[in-house]
C-alpha cells in the first residue's frame, strides 16, 4: 500500500516538472539564462557577473528579470499562454 501511496505524489511531481520545463522552453534564450542564473542556479555575486557578461547596468538587468518572470508566469499559469511573449 505504501508504494501505491507514493506513486501519486511522484506522478504529480513529474507532471508539474513537465509543465515548468515547457514554460521555460517557450522563453527566449536570454530570459531562460536570467531565470536560471538568478533563481535556479544562483551564485554569490551572480547579479554583478551577469551585468558584466551582458554589458548592462543593474537596473536594466532587473527590468529584464521582471519581464522574464512575467512571461514565465503567464506561460506557466495560462494567462497569455496562447499569445506571443
């Protein structure tokens, strides 16, 4: 019985992971990079490093981050998922 009880949460987790990965795949390369470096695999000093790599100011990075999060949220939860982001 325990094995069966564990299957349902595992199945739900796998399904949710597929949904998240699909939403991430629909973002631009730069949006994925920002979300990955700032949230998925953050490193100490990551904001400064990204600013240097992209040759942008911190405020520009934060604006792009905000737009990436908005697009990801729309794709993930369906609001605007049928629209081009």
